[in-house]
């Protein structure tokens, strides 16, 4: 058999080995997707750009969500007070 023909013939691989190869490829893609989402979150959250560690970023995110929720509650209460005086 010549070299060019041999290079095109593949040895059969097991289903388990194929699955492991697929998982390795998808794991890299998932990591890229997660990193992209973390960078987006860093841009949205105040102080997120300075934070390198994801745990700290998630703490900042939780605190920011709480802060926004409190602002909504305050504005809702103020709107009730002022609408009753009109």
C-alpha cells in the first residue's frame, strides 16, 4: 500500500473514545461561552471591571440586584404616596 493511500485510511475507534473526543472539544467551547458571559457581566455591574475573581464578581452582582430591588420598592412606595395626594 502506498503512503498516500495509507494516510487516508483511519483505524476504527471505539464509541467511548469518540465520546471523550467530543466532550473535550465541547468543554473548550463551553469555557469560552462562560468567559464571554463573565466579561459581559463585568461591564454591567458597577465595580465589575476591577474584579478579576468570579466569586467576587458574583457577590457584587447579588448586591447590585438587591440594591436595584430596594430602589424599585422605594420608588413604588413613593408613587403610592404621591398618587394618593393628587
